[in-house]
């Protein structure tokens, strides 16, 4: 076990690796450890190992990729009982891998991560695919897809298109770029983005700041992150912290040679000094 700050350090060190050297299960557990410092990483990894062992006993040697994928789905979603948490979709616990494994419920991206990590242990080549509003898994060797949130149901490319149209109410024009596999950094960033939205919606600004800080580790130059961080601080009257977040953004912009919104951000900083001077 580790402290919340130690888990933050572990997460930071891990996600700064090249994409191919990242283990999604480890990164996701380090992410969760800041919320649950009592989390036992080794025990959770052992559970994933056990899932893979159980699946391997259900398939023949050198089974076809689609057969292995069906076996993983059958075991995880039917025998063990993992399922989409439709009733409490916006619970933060749906984004923490340790809680997903305890409750057997999650959202599309965490259930997909679970599938991906069991598949990795079985040498089944898979990728995560971040459709707009939904996350699925691609079988790399066959080009097929499956939906872990809905018990691993198989999907064709046409099914994915229908799913996007349904979820967007027909307002989102389809592009095949939606099916481009995500990097591991992409997956972790999307998980964090889900948590950020949940915490900001519930006005849990301190937790939202912690999530945004981890998002900036992955994408340090993304302007909206610094601005959202500043906004969360300002909502709690933490004006110095809000100013620091915006100044950090200006530094990144200067280093990147971008100055498009420098004046706007500087105006925001000047505006934050006003309530701070009244407090002093």
C-alpha cells in the first residue's frame, strides 16, 4: 500500500513512459490509488492474472483470435458477472479499476480496459476504440469489434456507425476516423476526462483539480486544462492557485510559440487579482 501522494508519483512516472511501455492496468490502479490509498495493487493484478488463467482453461491451444475473444467475454460478462452500470452511470467508482473489479460494474471505458488487460495476458492483440460517447474494443487481427459495456456483444463496422448515429440522435456525421485505435495515453486521458466531468458536475472542485493535474501530466500543453483548473480554484476562492494555473498556461503557450489568446488569459489573471486584493 502507498499514500495518495505516492500513488500520484507512481502514476506520473508510469504515464511518462513511451506508449508501448505503459501497462494500462498498472496506470489505472495508480490513478485509483489516490482516491483509495488502501488499494493493494499486487492483489488486483493477481485477480486479473486469475481471470486470464480461467479463460485459458476454456480455449484450446492456438485458438482463433475470435474464439479467444468470445471466451474472454463469456467468462468476464456471463460467468463472473461484469456488466455496465446503467443505474449509476455517473458514479466516480465506475472509473476506478479496483472498484470496478469489486462491484463487477463499470462504464464502457473501464470494462474495455478490463477486457484489454485480460486479452494482453492471453496474447490476444486488441485495441481500445473511443467512439463518440462510447468506448469499445477492436480485435486487431480480424478487424472485428465488441462492446464490453453490453456483455461483449460483437460489432461490425456498420454496427459501430449505427451506434454512433443512435447515441448522437443522428446529429453526428460519421467518419471512419472514429474507428482509429486509441493509444494508451489516449485511453488514460479519456478515463480522467470522464472523472473530471463527474467531479465538476457534482461541484467536487478539489477532486476535479486533482484529476486535471493528472491530465496535464499526459497533455501538458492543452489550454483548456489550465483554464478549467483555474476555474475550479476560483470556485473555491483559491485565487492565487487559479492565477498560478493560468500563468502556467501562458508559459506553455510561450514555449510552444503560440500567443493567440495571451491577452484574453492575461485579462483573466488581472480579473482574479481583484477579489484577491479585497481578501487581503
